[in-house]
């Protein structure tokens, strides 16, 4: 393979290519934001209960985690855009099948699980190409990532509410139908991109060799594997318990409406953090992101100490903003520090490392809460989060990584 220079684009963010890519991602993100509520109501309403909901959600996550490394290899071999369009079309089919089944009556659990698993496999083929596509459609990746993060936050705010309204007014099938339509829009927009020359695909190279090359590129960057190694602990012990335990603690004490407002506050904070990340241009991006991430680590503390409603709102605004700012700093660092010809595979390793520990934490949260109390688990998670932020700042390769131009591919 040979490295491709980024396409010549103007310094303005809203070029034709970025506008199309933004539309593709924001529409699909809105559909994804609607889906969890639809899954919970559809599966629960069909009589399968919480266990059924868990099975359907797990059926998505397991193939995603198992196949994402191969998604990075395929994105290099067949180009990221082709893989992303193909993944979108597969998800149009899976969501349409479930929509039809829900409109026709109560679908069987095996059908819901099977379609969720296929959708998860498709997502694994889609995700590795995201970082590389941002580089190709935007001259300023940081502004692009910040803008996409704001769109994601808006989708997470609007999606669940819209889903609940549609399910109550019609049925869960319409949410799946809308989700299928969002993937169709995404595929059309990605197809319409004008990206110029595609990367040269090296013929005759085995998949195992491609995976080894991706691992070498990932593991040879101390700042990258260092962040993932540290973040895996934070993901498992700080992030994973937030939803299963936080929802119970707030709902029992302040009611479900209060928890809804708390989650909305986090969404509002995420929008704020994305807007800040568009404006600020720190030279050492990961150092700035790690300092900001302290705000996210403080968020579980509010649950642990039974903070009043106003305190929870403030902590979630801070936590959402901190998380969004870190996410933009991290994504931009990966996109600008890694050569284009290996970026898809490196992204696959990065995503696999980031999400791999979350299901473990989610599975352990309930039993640990029953053993020592939910407040203790959340307080411990906050302490771990703070320790992880300090660890990020303590590693020279992480805190010292300097902002790179698009043509720089530094290894620290």
C-alpha cells in the first residue's frame, strides 16, 4: 500500500463532501438513538422481559466485538467507503425485517436475536472506516470531530424521546422502519462522496499478516496503547456501572422524571463540550483531554453521596462536556498521527480495546452492588476514574504528544 495525501479541500468545514458525510452520520446516529427504547419496549411488550431485552442487546455487542478487527482489514482491502455502504445496506435489511415482523404481530425472540446479531456484525464492518473518512472529507479534523460530536449528542437527546412517542402512538415497528430509512440515507450520502483516488490495495496479502501489521502499528505507539490500557480500567469500573446502577439510585430516591432530566443534562453537557472542542486548539491534545476528563470521573461521585437534584444536574453537565472534549481530542489525535494506509486497522484495535471491558463491568455491576452497595461501587468507580486521569497525565508519551499536521505520522 502507499499512503495517500488527504484530498485537497478548502479550509471551510462545510464542503460538499463534509456536508454529505455529516448528513450520513447524523441521520444514522438519530436512528441509533431511537433504537434502545424500541428494543426495550418491543421485546418487553412481546413478553420476553428483561432477560429477552438483554439477549437482544448482547446479540448485537458480541459479534461487534469479535469481528471489528476483521472490519479493519476488510476496510483496507475493499476501501472503507465500500464497507460502510455495504454495512448500511445490511442494516437496512435487518431493521426492515424486524419492522415488518412487529407490524405483523409479535415476532419470535430468535428472530429479534438473529437480526440484532447480523446488525452487530455489520456495525463491526462499518466502524473501522470512520476515522479514515473524517480525514478524507475534512481539512480540519478537530472541527469536524467536534461538529460530529455535537450531532451525536443531539441525537442521543432527541432519539429516545422520539422513539417513545412513536411507540406509544403506533408501535415499535415504526421505530425500526425509521432506523432502516436512516441507514438507507447514510448509504446514499456515502455513495455520493467525491473522494478522488482510493488507496492502492496490496494483492495477495493474507488476512493474518494484515492483522499483524495493524497490531504492530497500534502497539508501536506508546501513547496509543497506553491510553487504551489505562482507559480499559476506567471503562469497566467508572463508565460501565453508570447506567445500570445510576438509574436505580436516582429513580428510587428522586423518581424516574428526575433521572430523565439528569440524562438530558448530560446530553446538554456533551453539546457544550463539542462546541468547546471546535474552538480550542491545544498543542498537547491528550494532556488537555485528560485534564478535562477529570470532570467525567467526578460524575459517579454524585450518585455515591446522594447529591441533591441540582448537584446531579451540575455534575452531569460537567461530565458530558468533559467526555465530549476528551473524545474529540482523542479521535483527532488518532486521525492525524496515524498514516492513512493503516488507519482503518489501527482504529479497529483502538475500538476493540476501548469497548472490550465495558460488558464485563456491566455484568459485574449488579452483583457487586448487591454485595457492597451501589453507592460504594459508584464511589470506587469515581476514585478509579480520577486515578486513570492522573495515570494518563503521568505517562510522558501521552501528556507530551504534540498536535500533528495531516502529513505527520509521529510514533512516540
